[in-house]
């Protein structure tokens, strides 16, 4: 599982601890099976703890909580994610500038 997926799952769980796996899958744009796999991986790492409870429909549901280790890892991953996005942004800015220069040197404007 990539750090980016870890980041998104941890962020979503932190925001909505009672999210269902189906809702998590929808937010991530993945299958329920993949969401389950991601959650299990984070639980196995000790970054997330799942507590079950009975919801109002008398069904078993879970609350997902970030452990202290999970909070620490989310902070580390967030920094790495931000660095990567800033780098991507700088590369994109340079590419846009090159394209603008290319257009301005290749486009001839005919006088009226």
C-alpha cells in the first residue's frame, strides 16, 4: 500500500471515525475489498484501532481510531505528501512556463 493511500485513509478516518467500509471505499474511489485491505493493513501496523458497537439498526458497526502511533505516522506521511505535491507543483509551473514560451516564439501574429 502506498504512502498516499495511507495518508488518505488516515485523514478520512480521523475526520469520520464511524465511517463504514463502503463509505470509505466510495471516498477513496476503490472497491470495498480494497478499502477492507487498507484498513486491515493499518490495523496490523498498529496505526488504527477498530472498536465495534451496535448501531441504531441493531447491526454491528465499527469506530476506527488513530492510535498514538497512527497520529505520529499521519503527521510524518502528511509532511512527505506535502513535499511531493510541492515538487510536482514546481515541475508543473516550469512546464507551463516552457509551453508559454514555446507558444510565444512559434506564434506569429499577422498585422490587420
